[in-house]
């Protein structure tokens, strides 16, 4: 095991591997005890927020498996157990099994790496074992601004642990272009038939964010496309005049968490403003409300719009957080190494600085627990060994670390 960086050292006991939770772990009570930003807002149903902690919570051992890495945004496991990672500034690396990053992979397009932009998510094609194909999202510089784009490529690995991308093609561009540096999203997730879900943001600012409600705009949407970028013919708005046919759902804010469950269904967690982070099970053609409906307030403390949490023809979130966890990265746990988490969603928390564990029952959150890591968590993945792997980041840049979580 490598030495712990200083940002994590305070969370570990003498052996250097046991996390000491900062949250009160008491079964039957909510893990969150802080004051809400919108105290007058009330949930629409039981356990829609501040669900109780489960009766049995495993003790988690935390190990650093790679450190002194560039500022990472996402990771994906290759079939041989190595990790493919994206660095926000625009590079992609392969992390060896002993935690060493290979040289930067050649052939990536230019990225817009200002503000929240950069090289974002990466996902292996469902047939990667035979095709070598990967997909990645990035903030793309454009003549009149920038926007979230998705590219495909064939990854060719060399003997030095690096490699190159061949046949790089941008298959999808979020439109319209906008000259800003916030809320790019973005996560990629494959459905059971090989369909590709792409999550994006609504670009944050007051003028463009209202386009989250506009079917002619690709801001604040989830898209469902083929692996060559076309809208799928059974998409909910395919054939509707004036609507972008790639749209799957609308009314989203900034989607940086997405995964597919054991039934092949897409689940997402999106950033709220002050309060109002949301877990959703996005359905075809449904409207998730932003910026007209939210369980949060503006960063100034003012109401968002009319300050409403429910409206006809908009969907309620399955779960929400106030205060926020600031979600990034998400995985469905189907491993055996931590049996207490079987069937749970694991969500990275930037502000909450750890992994949020959501135990589900009948598509609702029955329990919430948290693993405190005292570091901003940018991505979460389940490894082939059933362990949970978390990517840390430092606000404003700096080095990243990859942590391995197992049952103590």
C-alpha cells in the first residue's frame, strides 16, 4: 500500500487503512443532521429525503491504490483489471495494476478545460473485448463558444502502458453552443440493447438554464442515441416538429452521476443549487422540473423561480438532499465483497467528501449511509474483485488519488 497523502491522513487510524467516519453512524436515524437551506420545503412522501441509516453498516477499510495522479474526472476498468482514466486537462492514461500511470494516450481531440470544462467521462463499448472501442465526453471548444460532445475511438494499447486512439469521431454534440464555463455534465451509460445515454448540464447561467424546458434545445437534457450518434427511432420526441429527436428526458440541471441497474434501467443524480440534489429514474419523455421546480434555493438564498417543489406535468425526484452532497460518479453495487451493499447505489460526494450508499426498496430509498473519506469524490466504480474504487480530487485542481474500499 502506498503512503497516504496529507488530505486523507486525518481520516485514518494507526494502521493507515481504516476510515473513521465523521458522520454519526446510528441505525434508524438520518445521517444528515445539518440545517436545510430551504427549511419550509417539505418532502412529497416518506423517505424522499433524510432516510434513516440501515441496521447493519459494514466497517470499511480504505486503501490507496494509486496517488500523485493528475486531476482526474473519471475511471473505467479494462477487462484485464487495469484502469483507464480521464484527466480534466485533456489527457487519458492507463493505470497499471500496481498503481502506476502510463504515458498520456495519443490522439485525443482538443478540449476546453476552463472552469468546469475538460475531458469528462469515459466508457467501454459493450463489445470492447472484440472491438477495442471506447466512448468519451468532453467540453469541446467551438468557434462561438463550447459545449459537451461525445466521441468514439478505438483504443490501441502499447507495451509501455500507453497507447493511442484511432478512428476518433465526434458522434454527438450538445446544441446550442454557449460561451460559458459551467455545467457541462456529463456521464455516459449503456443500456441493455447497447443504446447510449448521455447526460449533460444546462450551462448554469440565468439565460441559458431556462432552455432545460425547451425541446428545441439540448441544454439540461438526457439523450439516448445509437453508438454512431443517431437518435433512436423509439425515442419519445422522435418525429415531433421542433424537438431534438435525441432527447430522452428534460428539465435537468447538471447531471454528473449516472448508472444502469440490474434491470437495465438508467438512474441519475444531478446537482441542485443550494439544496435540491436529486436522485431520479428518468423515464421517456418525462419532465424533471428544473428550473421551475426544485427542492433547493439560489446560491444567494433567494427562491428559484416561484419556489415551488411540485407542479403538474413534472416528476418528483425519487430522493433529494438539502444540504447538498454535490454528486459526481455513480455505480450500482452487484458485487459480493461487501454483501450489506448488494443492490445499493453508490454515489460520489464532492461536498459531502465520501461515498453515499443508497439502499433501495421498490424503487425508493429505504436507507442512506455514508462512508466518510475526507476528500472530494469525483467518480465511483465497482471493480472486478467486488471492491469499490473512488477517485478523489482537490478543489481547483491538484493531484488525484484512487482509493479501494473493502469490508474490514
